[in-house]
C-alpha cells in the first residue's frame, strides 16, 4: 500500500502525477515514485515536513540547476538529466514550476503513444498509436522495397554475368 503524503505540496504533486496516462504509484527502495510503463518519471518524498522531488529534465535541466534549491540527482542519474529539488519545512514551494517539471519528465520518459494520447485528449489516445504503427510500417515497406529491388537487380546482374562467363568459357576451351 502507499504511504500517506506528508505535506500538502507532496499530495498535490502525487495527485497531478497520477493523472497522466498509464501512471501508477510504486515504492521501490522505500521511496515514493510514480511510473509509466515500468519507468519512473518522478520521485516524491517528504521528510520532516519538507519536500524532495526528482524529475528528468532534458530541456530545462541546465536552467533548473541554477536555482538554489536544486542539484543533480545522485547515483549518476544527474548525468542523464535528473534534477532533485529540496525544500525544508516552512520554505515556499513553487508548485507551478514543479508541475511544469513533472510534465517535462513524464514526456521524457513515457512512450510516444501515451504522450500523443496526452496531447490529443483521452479518446484520441487509441488512434494515436495506430497511426504511429502505420507510419512505421510504411517506412519499413518502402525501405524493404528499395533494398529488395536493389538486391534483385544486383543479384540478377551477377547471375547474368556468371552465365555469360560460364557460357563463354566452354566455347573458349573447345
């Protein structure tokens, strides 16, 4: 079961994170995280009335790291764009900023089909992955035809050349 959120800001962030398509709460390593398709997109923790969040920020990470309450995430994750924000009890928490980071992190981690469902609205989510598959299939088919056609022509020329040599060789010998 999930542990109760310690602060109003933590509860607000968890509720917002769980509204994303495919999002679910988990507790690996004793941490509260929200995942999509088995991948963490936000760590949310309250300690002694404070708040700690960690999100993946591939676009805004460098700017985020200039703020006094942020640092690169530990365990080598900072190198991949993960940023940790820490707030002590009584400090103002910029919820709008954290919600924007939450959104960026979800979009960085979630599969494209779920991001498309997010952008297109709930009902169109089912058609977004289908359209993606059609495009991918079209690309494969086109590439396949080009490769196959090239191979057939090349193979045909080689075979024809080999036949000419074979046909001319016996004549030369005879």
